C-alpha cells in the first residue's frame, strides 16, 4: 500500500474514533441525570424495604416523604444535630456516606483493634431514618457499612422503637460472590433477621451471625442469625459490621441516649 493510501486509512480511522468518542461522551453526559435519579430512587427503595414500607408499584418518593424523617447524628455524643448545624456535607437530604468517610474534616481514622468492620475510617456523623406514624417514631433505620470477602457492603438495619428488636435488614451495595456471599441479598435470608434481639436484658450487645444454622432450642437463638452457606468470610464480615455499628464506636451512644430518654438535638 502506498504512503498516501496508508495516510488516508489512518485519517479515516482517526475520524471514526473521534466521532465515536464524541457520541459516547455526549451520551454519558446526557444520561448522568437519569442515572443519578435512578440511584437515588434505589436508595430510597432500600430504606423503605428496611422499614417494611415498600410495596411494588408504589410511589417511592411519596411514601418516603410521608413516612420517613431523616436526621443527622453525632456519633460520639449520640445527639441529633439541629438544622442550624447543617451544611453542604451534613445535609440529611443529600448525605453521602462514601464522601464523608473520605473527608478528614468529618471523619476519623480507626485503629486496627477498633476497626471490626474493616472500613479504615469512619464518619463522625451519620444520617438515620425515623419511620413516623402520626408524629410518633415507630422504627429507626440505621445505615451500616463494612467489608465482606471481595467488597465493601452498604446496607440498613431497622430497629423497633423498643431499640432492641430487628424489624428489617438489607444491603443495597456489595460485590460479593453470586450464590455464596452474594446471598446477603437473598430475601429469605434477610427475612430471618426480623424479630431477632440485639441486646440482652442488661443492655449487652448480643446479636451474632453464626457460622452454621441456629438451633431453635438454644437459649441464645433469639440473638442469632444463620450464617451464609459456603461464605464464611462474608458471614464474618456481616457479623463484624453489625456489631461495629451497633456498638460504642457506631450508634451505641445514640441508642443509649434513646433508651435513657435523653437523646436530643444539639
């Protein structure tokens, strides 16, 4: 092939690549708004599922606005923030857990002996979701995040107003192995969390995801959840994640104040 023919071929290829890149970039920009809205709706759907408020075909945003009240909790004190302390980061309507955990002004590094969930850094503030019924809180939906086998898992655990009974559990983001650790998404497995107890009569954290199946005759059965078959590391990750976020370095101070009737805005 002559040099002139080679040059023409290269120019045509370059032109095709340029046109394709423009089309792809344009599509990405054009679809970004739709993708962002879909992600937001998926998050709201998972909040409603955790609070047992979701039904197929329902207007997700409407149900959320009618039944859910988001609040910001300062984890160290357990206090709810007043709206005058909200800013671009501490905004219940736009709270970004991934972003705040990377922001040194709003997060803290966790020592290895404390970092049970293996998240390395934890936010100093977290959003929570109160399930309302005629101005009365019926449930508390708490975000949780922790490491599985292959991925960081993001989910919600819902507590009854007694602050010890689980009323919902779900993960909305993870990359665990389908059919094994990926069974954290299995509705049947998530359903067995419902009714489990988190604390014993003395207030000690007792909930545990065990390696095998729960023995219904065991005195600890009400605190235990079946492990995921063939997914030991993911099972350990879920157990550690739940214990971290319900413990003293997570929502523990907030739950303690609620139990004592002194949780308030500051």
